[in-house]
């Protein structure tokens, strides 16, 4: 929590404003599936929200950092954002057509990940989709820093990351309507000299 709050205070819009590639792919997928109303846990200052809003999709956010929410407001994001941790979900009893969660799941420990995936699934309407972009074992940070558990490292002070592979995706999502997953490289759009990061994009559907 303190890490993200101080990061947003210090670096503000640290990832620029271009949406991530997976947000663009998810937007196309959601439009194709007629998804109208989505939840974005860990919305940050909203760089991935705008691409949905601009395409007529209604967005609600959850964000732990007050500073990030203020940055979102300053940048014209006039949507509902719950201030709090995703580990305290649900914040409302609404069901959504879709959930998009970018680069957040891997920051949680095993117990929190399980609860978070389940909480997201519980807030989906029947036939709704949830898409998670989470860091993969092929990412450059894998194995760096202090190992805390299998595939789980404190890569730097205050930042713990779990790195997914096919096996752990299957294990964590099979009970929650796993449809498919694929590896993708996310370029650092506002820092061209930084290497891209390998992510896994996981798609789940809530069956009737």
C-alpha cells in the first residue's frame, strides 16, 4: 500500500497515458461480446480505463492509492472509483458484464489471489467475462531479489511478485470458467529503452 501511494506521489502518471496492448485487445473483445458495463480493479490513474470509456463501455474502478484516484480525476476520469484494496472486495453488490484486471494479480500472495479471483467471478453476470493480465515466468524480473516461495519473489523493497506459468494459471483459474490464456509482450510505451515485459492474458467466462 505505502509503496503504491508513494510511487504515485513521486512519479504521478508513471506509465504515461497510452493504454496497454492488453487493454486494447480486451476492449475489442468486450465490444465483440457486447459487454457494456465493466469493473477495473486496480484502476490506478485510469490509463487503461479511457479506451473502454471512449468506446461506450461504462467503467467502475477500485484503487488503493488516493493519489492515483486524484490523478484520475485531474485527468478527466469522471467515473465511480472505490477507494480501497482489492483484497477487501466486494465494494458493491452489483454484477458486471466484464472485469478487466491489468498487472495486479501477481502482486498478491496465494491466499489473496484465490480470494480476489473468486470475488471477481462472483461479481460477474452469467455469461460475463473476466480478463486478467498477469506477469509470466518469462518476464525479465523473474528470479530477481529474494525468493519467498515457489515462483514468488520480493523483486525490490516492498514489491512482491508471483510469476505465472501454464500450470499455475490452470490451477488458479480452472474453477472459475477458464476459457483460454496466452503469453504476450507488453512494451513499455512511455520508456522506449526499457525491455518489454512478458505477461499472460487469462480469459474466463461465467457459465449460466
